[in-house]
C-alpha cells in the first residue's frame, strides 16, 4: 500500500481550521461589480481592486471582443519566440508614452513583472534594500536573485539610509518600495528614498500596482504624483487592478527594457497575453486619458467612505488611498467582523496573520468609482450595526 506523501498537507489544513483561519473561496455568481452577487448573496462589494469600475466598461469590452474576433483567443507562444503580436508592441509603446519613459515591457501579471525584474537585475554579489511591508512578489524576486536582502522598517527613510551608508562604496544596490501599500493604503516614502538613491547611486524601483490609475495625473502613478520623473529607474505598474484587465509592466530606459526582454524569466518562459487582453489594456489607457470622471468619482467616494468610518469611531490606520483598513486587532475578531458584514450584505475581506502582524488583523475596504453613495451609505450603516454588536465601536 502506498502511503500518501502529501498527508502533511491535511495536518497543515487542520491546523488552519483549528485557528479559524481556513477561509473558503468566495465565488462571484456573475461579473465583478460594486453591488454584485457572491456565494448567491447580493452584497456591496468592498473587496475588489476594480478601482475605476473598468472590468465592465463598455469601451474596454468592445475592444476585447473585436480583438478576439480579429486575432483569436491566444498567442500560442512566449514573447521571445512567436508570441509577440503588433498589439503587444503597440501596448508597450503606449505605456511608455503614458509613463513618460523611453520604453516599457509588459508581463503576464504584476507579480511576474516584480519577481521577474528584481531577479533579472540583481545577482549574488548585489544588495537589495527593501521596505518591510513590500509585496510578496518583490520578496520572491529578491530571493530568486540570490542578492543579500536588507529590510528597513516601514517607510523609515533614515533607517534605509543608514543601511546603505554602511555598504561598501560602489556596491550595486537596489532600493525598492511599494508606491501604495496594499494592506494599509499608505504611500511609500518615495521622495526621501529617491534622495538616498541619488546620493549613493542606487537603482531606485517602485511597485505602483495600487497607484496605477489611482494616483498622479490621469493615473500615471506615484512617480507622477510626487513629481519624481527621471529619478525612479524602474517603475512597475499593473494592468490588473484599476485598468480592469490583467498584466503588469515595467517602464524605464530603453536599455532596461532591452535587458529585461533578454533576461526576465517570466517574459522568456511563459506565454504572452491573449490579444484581447492587450486590446483591453489599450482601451483602458484611452479611457484614462479621455474620461477623467472615473478618477474623480473614485476620490469622491474614497473621501466620503473614509470620513464615514472615522466618524463611527473605527481605527482606519494611516491610509492615504482608496484602500481603508478597519483594524480590530485579533484575527478571530477580524474574521467574525467580515463574516457578519457578509451576512448583512457587505463584502469586506478579513486580513489576518501572516499577511499582517498578529495584533493588526483587520477587514480591508476598497471603494471604487462604480459605488453609488447609496451603496456606500448602506455599507457604513452595516459597519455601524455589526461594529456595535461585536463591541468594536
Ligand atoms: C503591491 C502589489 N504588487 C503587485 C501585485 C501583483 O499584481 P498582479 O495582481 O497584477 O499580479 C499586487 C496584487 O496583488 C500588489 O498588491
């Protein structure tokens, strides 16, 4: 009889169950939306990254459909063999213009863009200096690179400087931060970090996954928001969140992009985007440039909802973006809050250790441009009801 070599997985899963951390996947019954049906329950959805409501924007849908008809459902190859279509090149040119850089390269996801880029740029003798709350894809890329990883406390520019000042002169060093931190909604310390990068000659990189389409003129991201053009060598953005489709990109110098074409492993060894995805992304940039109302609505909704949560007495941390955490402390309480909200018609995902520190468990809310004031007010009323019931406020 063969013993099951994967039996340890059940032990791990049971341990999660015992801790109340075994979360079922929530399943959408139809398309993504501000008010949608999830697990057969109609809810106000405060958990997507669909910041601008672009997942169902008619112009994006039309462009996807026409590319599907004209160019087929897939590319059948990686970019470096037979999987580069004109539409991929057009998207990269468009992104470079949008980000005001020489060039851009598109990856299959933001995760692939971060991990593939960090791992390609650095190697064993190099050093990566990284904010402690940087995204998992940066951490994985750093590990893959085999460079020495040095972590500085969240947003602590002085600590980052002290680490870098202690390195040998001429040490190749990557200084890296998220533009917007996905669990707290605060901004990376980009201006201060750029000063350090200038002073010590570091490669400066930002992951603008949650800033793309949200911060900066027409959604150009935090480099534009802080007016740091020309001082950030590697800008990563996603096409998967505010832009409504799927993918990640790196914008920077022509040499950087030519190097990544030849060395970034997800680009070399994983099939390229279906043309409909590239077409959707092109349409998303068109809409960003011609329909400012979505970003305006996103920020109006953000201000309204954040002020509402704060007025109710919730701890919303230090957010500066449409991501607003409701921090409750204990993991079990965050899970209970999320479950009760869901039963009452509001979907706000509970986030627990190890994604956040043990005593900082929370539910995370993200408003979008597609929410109506009525839906947001319903969500606030529900937070009030459940927050009082659970003794949080
Ligand atoms: C900060 C950050 N970077 C990168 C990613 C990865 O982006 P994508 O979903 O496009 O893979 C995410 C999203 O999950 C993120 O939150």
